[in-house]
C-alpha cells in the first residue's frame, strides 16, 4: 500500500473520489510551487460553473457541494 506524501495529496484524492463530475487538480504558481485548488466541470449534472477555484481544499469542497446542489435544483426546475 502506497503512503501519500502529505495531507494535500490525501485531500486531492478525497475530492476526486467525492466529486467525479469534475477534474480536480492544483494549479502551479509562477515560482513553481503549488497554488490554488481547481475543479473543471466534466459532467453538467455535477455543477453549473465551468471552473471553480479556491485557495484550500476545504473551500473547494464547500464550493463543489454548493455546485452539486445548484445542478440538482436546476435539473428539477426543467
């Protein structure tokens, strides 16, 4: 079993598992270090905004949960 390098790796994996309708990754800053947390919509049933960017994994998780809720409401309104 592979051990992950740090908590950020584990958070990234959990986000990808919990939100499969998005492609989730870390941006790379101008200095080569990891930057913001980014999610790009792959499945229109999973959200409305094509790209969601947040500074940390907790904020991205919250935003993606809100996206999921909006997508469900949008589908029901049709």
